[in-house]
C-alpha cells in the first residue's frame, strides 16, 4: 500500500485547506495520515482522516519562542542551566529521533510538510522519500514587485514601487538577522537554528537542502517543490512565477450545513428592512495571542452599536468572552465564545475580521464584504489586508481607530456596492480557475 503523510501545526486554518488533497490521494489508492500534536487528534479525525501523534513537530524549529512570553531574565537563567547541563542538545536530538521514527514507521512515498515547519525538511531530507512543502497562505517568497507579506504596502510595476519594495525587503532582512542574533545571545548559542546546524554535524550528514532566507517570515528550503493551497487570484497579478511552485487554488469544498441554535434564532429574529444590517465580527481563534488590544476594539464596536438601532452585531470574542459578558451590552449586541463562521457568513452584510487568510477565503465563498483590522505585523495579516484593499473586497482599519472612524468605514462598505460586487466577482474567478484533479496528480507524479 502506498502511503502519504501530511505534517501540520495544530490549527484548523492549516488543516482545512489540505482535506481536498488528502481525499484525492486516498481516492487514487494512497493511504493518507496526518501527523500533528495530541491536542489536534479529535479535530483531524472529525474530518475523516487518520491521525498520528507527534508532539515535537513545532519544537524542531529554526526560530525560538517569543522572549516576551517568559521574560528575558527568566529565559536567560533557564538557558544558562541548560547550557551547563547540555540539556538543550540532548532534548533536541531526542525530538529529532522521535520525528524520524514517526516518518519511518509509515514508510511514506510522499511527505507533505506545512511551510511553517521548515526545519522538518532538514531532519528527514536524507531519506529516500518525496518531500513537498504545502503552503496554506499567500506566498512568503521574495518577488521583484511584491513586498513582504507581513507589511501593508500596495505595489505596482513602476520604478518608485520597485524601490519601495526593495527597501521593505531590506528592512525585513535586517529585522530577521537581529532576531537570529538576539536568540543566539539569549539562548547562549543553544538557539533552535544553532542546534539544528549542530545536529547536521553530529550526524556527519551532508546538508542536501539549503535554507532560503528570502521569505517574509521564518525561512524556506531551497529545491523543495511547493504546493500552494490558496488561490493565486487573491494575490497581485504581477506575482512572479516560480518553476517549483504549483498553485492548487480552492481545493477545499466548504461544508454547507444548516445554521443551528442559537444562531438560527438570532438570524430569524433580526428585523428585515432596507435599513437593517447584520454585522459579524471575529478576530480568529488566537486574537488574544496576536494582540491583547483586541478587547479594546471590541468595546469601541459595542459602544458604537448603542446608536445603531437597525444594526445587529454578532461578536465572536474567544477568550475575551468572560470579561465582556460581565459588562452591560446593548440589546442589538450578541457575544459568543465561538461562532460557526461558515454557516453564519451567508446571512451577514459585513464581516469585520483580522485579515486571516482563511477568514478572507470564507468571506469570498459566502460573498460577504470585509472590513479588516490586522492584529500585528509579525505574520501575514498586513499583507492579506493589502490584497483585500487592492481587489476592492473591503477596507482596512487600525485597532486604534476612533469610534467615528470605525463608524465611517462600516458605513462605507455597507453602502457602496463596489465591495459586494467585487467579492462576488472574486468568488466566480476563483471557482473558474481551480486546478483539476488530473493536473495535481501529474504534479505529484513528477515530484522527486
């Protein structure tokens, strides 16, 4: 039996886009497994896929955890103890062996590794298997006209834009080098990148794969075939073409399940007239991790609703639910810890989002215009927001915007048909250009 493995971080946004590909492989006679951390087991199996537990896939990394999460002094003292005991090196080697064992026991023909886990390519790059990087967002690779994905800049093809883009990439590279140097010092030369490089020397292996540092964040791996499970129509039309990259497009059939309670009653009880508007707001499942100021924005939005008697707000506030539930809320504001987003979006007049790639894609599928507020510039939110504005799918704001500015932007998107029409057109375009099953299988057949 031929086998294939998908290695993904424990996040739904990284799992859903690969489901269509996994099922296509199974229908082609290939046995498919998903490797992730234990906490993701139920989610993976609920999608009808086989699960293999490995809790080290994020530990084997090229970058370290944020210093702010533990504190500089505590981190330094912890690393000093690990340095003296050689604990970091011992632990890292154990993690690598465990991951290699996970791969070898399946004997896969293909291993698909999420692009956010590039170090895993290094530790199994010497094995006789076909390695494929799978990207669930827009490309992070450097392009002549394309700015880094973690900054908000809308380019064109003139020389001024090219100069600005070059400057943005230079700043990006300097920031990454500073981060690497900081990690090297704080971790006393036991940072993830150094440990990975030393592991290669310990094993006396020739490093067949090389790092690609020309990326918006993290790093890539040179010479690996890339499968982009995100529609290229959402990118700029002058995005460069790379021979090792295959754009699958929308390869995930979004489920069409009925809206359940209490959301069904919320929709049916909303007034139906030309002035009534149903607004949905969600900053994803990690809004508290990405930006603690999200709750301040939620409060401004709630306060705005006091004067908007014809508007109804459905707010998915995640870990901020308990704090907001203790406050006095207007009758037209409904807060929830989680919301069935795909089922609710078709009934919404506006989606206020953090500009996450999956939220943008779901908004397009449900043909709901956007108002986006990127949570930070560390990941892809800013670059995704730039594409939203470029394609007229909605507007971009800042979390620090005043209530008046938020009110103005909401009204603009609600009243101008430009945004609704653009979202509908983008949905048609993406559906029309989806890659065929045959073309994807052909790509895999020629992957070495």
